[in-house]
C-alpha cells in the first residue's frame, strides 16, 4: 500500500492507495483521520478545501480572487482550478496521480531498438515512478483534537 502525507494551510491529509492492504490499514488510521473522498470522484469544491488560495498581487485587478489557487510546482504561476493545484501539490512531493509518467515500459522496448543501456535506464525510472504513482487513492483528513480549556 502507498501512503502520502500532505500538509497545506487547510490541514493535514493522507492519501492511501492499494486495493489489497487498504482495509486493515484504514481501520487503524480512522482513529486519527476521517474519510474525506475518493480522489477521482472529488468535486472542485472538495479540492478547494485541501489546497491553498493565493492572491496574485501583480494581476489583482484582472483576476477573480477565488480562482487563484497555489501552484506547488513553482511559485510563479497560479491555477484557475483547485484540481490543478492539487495535482501540482502531488507532483511537487515527487508523486504522480492516476498514471505513471513513463507510460507502459513494454511498449517502449521497440523504440530503444537495441540500445539496452538506455532501455535499462528507462525501466529503472519507470519502476521508481511506479512506486510513487497513486492510481485510485482515497483522501483522509486529520481529525483536529479539541483542547479543553479550564
């Protein structure tokens, strides 16, 4: 099972992916986290509750403030959708959503046409990316503990 902890200005979250082992691990995690959503089924509003809103001061007069979502890959640009911002957050942590960026390595064997060293390097990168690719993750939100004041 793959786990990725995310912390934003909106709270602490955990992405879980792995059909086989998710049930027993999920039971343990639900003591500290609440189930939030299956990422593929999340709405724009749900993504907005996870990522940070930013005010782009340079373009302040030309843009709607509610549409300025943080670009976690680089601070220079902003996204119009919270979904894009969420995807950039995952990429900035060295992880990938829904597909391995190196594709299907079996289909690339012909493209390397006998260059075994390059193909071996590609396979290594594919497997490294595969270990950090979340295909159908669920998102959990950390439960904030209430502090009793006297």
